[in-house]
C-alpha cells in the first residue's frame, strides 16, 4: 500500500452522503423525511425548528440562540407558563413548508428554544411523565362523578410539570367549568382541555391497520379530510361497514387516496343507463372494471345472462352506431368469440387450514396392480404350494 493511499480517508455513513438523520424514526410519530439533510448549509437557511412532543403534538420554534441542533436532539422550549421538553424532528428549509402546512395564524404561535435539555430538566420531565397514567384514571372518575358525557382519552404533562393537557372526546358540547376546578384542586397544576375526534384519538394511541401496516394517522398524516361513502362508490367497493371502517370506527382515510384516479378513469366508461342494441338482443351494463377500461354486459337487466366483456372504446362505438340507427351483429368487433379476460389470481385464497390436515398415506401397488400391504410375499408362497399339491399344517 502506498503512502498516497494511506492519506485517503475512508468514507462511511453521513460522510459519503448517506445521512441517517433523514430517515430515522427516533421513536417519533409523524416523522418527516428530510431529503435536504445532506445539502450543505441547509440548517443555516432558517432558524425555524420543528419539535415534537408526546404522540402527535408538534410545535415550531425559533432557534434564537443559534444552537447547533440536529434531528433527535432533546431541547427545552418556551411554554406558557414555564418550559416544555421535546425532540427535534426537522431543521432547515423544510420547516418553512411544514409551518405553512400547519396554517399557523399568527407569529405569536412560534416561540423560542431555550437550550439543550440538561440532566435536571430530564429529571423533572420523567417525574411528570410518570404521573400521566394515574392522572388520567383519576380524572375519568372525577368526570364520571360530575355526570359529564365525555371520555378523557389521554393526559400529557408539560416538561416542567406545571401544566397538564387533558385530551377528551365528546359527541356534544360539554360544560366542564366545574371539572377544571376539581382537576386543579386534585392535581395542583394548570389545566388545559383539548377536544379531539375519533381519528385523532386513533393517531395518538397508534396501532396496526387491516392492511398490516402501522396506522397512517399515527405515522405521517397531519391533517384529516372528511371521508364519504361516495369515495367507495366511485371505486366500485362493496358498501360493507365492517370493511370500510378503520380502527377509529370511522371510514378509512385511505379511501381518499385513489379516488381521483378512479373518477378520471370512470369518465372514459359508458353510462350505466345506456342499453347496447345488436341484431341479436339488447345488452344492459352488468359490471365495470374501471382501471382496466373493460365493461361487461348482460342480456338481462337484473341477473347475469349471456355475459360479454368488451372495452369501453368498443361500447362507445356501438352507442354511436345505435344513435345512427345501426345495429352491429354482436358486441365483439369481429363478430366472433368474445375476447378472453384475464382474471386476477388470488394467491392468498383458499382454506388456510388445509396445511393442518394430515396427508393420507397412499398404498403402494405391487407389480400385478394390487395394493401392496406387506404380506404379498407370503401370499405368493401359499399359492405356489397349492399349485404343487403341497400341504402344510399350521402348528
């Protein structure tokens, strides 16, 4: 190895452009992928920093002291009153986009970062967090004693322990003025009540959806858009409440993900009310494959009879011919057999318990085609003895 080769440093990790700060979760929900983490000077473009607290609560702060902050740092931030403890989840130019997305109404919502958390700050922080569960249980009992129709779903103490946020769910308006007095007398902290919906509660609790992945509301969704059953109708999904509902008992947010593509693809399909007329019979629309652009027609309006699948373009051609008073020989373009439709293969279908069933042992067949039960050799010897007139008495 030459001296010149020894002088070259070995690039590993962030040194060769693969910064782990962009993708690490750091046990934080709603983590944002920082695709500008490796850009030189990215953190110097703005003093805004995104800080995340318990579960899905986030805040945006000014780094007025010009601290060298990076993703995962634990900081003490300004609160009213006192200070709070959070984790830095984003720095640089992307924070401006997040602030715009959060739709902060005034500059007063953006407070300051005091310092990196000290051991004394962390000790107070852990003491406050240890009281949250017991506080939630006792607060539920207090609310029940007052006869309030509400559910306290979570309690979050501020980092210095001087304030507690009570997250509650209620279907109707709740007068909790007496509740605040009782809570303040019981826990000796400043009380803040914050109402959340069923979707926000699922995001705070977290879990795994029916798709097998972590809930979207607990990983990346910050804003919730109303979901209607029309989204399922546009995608031709069966209106089964058990399948359309998510972990929050509301319609799944993912119903909105692809609905725009289905609406655009549905515009290229013929109307359901139009009847296709041929020289043989009249055809009614039976079902549609929206993304594939295929439509299936039946000669009966109510049941599946003489089904034929054609493309949406062919269906529109027949509609134009019918308007001119013409009737084709059949729905197919060549007037022959219908085109073969490729059906999806359900690889996960079938009875899963089939793997648990014991396999039946097949009997081996001998050379003469009869099953071999292990005594064929003795049977052959007995037959040979009978042919030769020999007789053997059993002892």
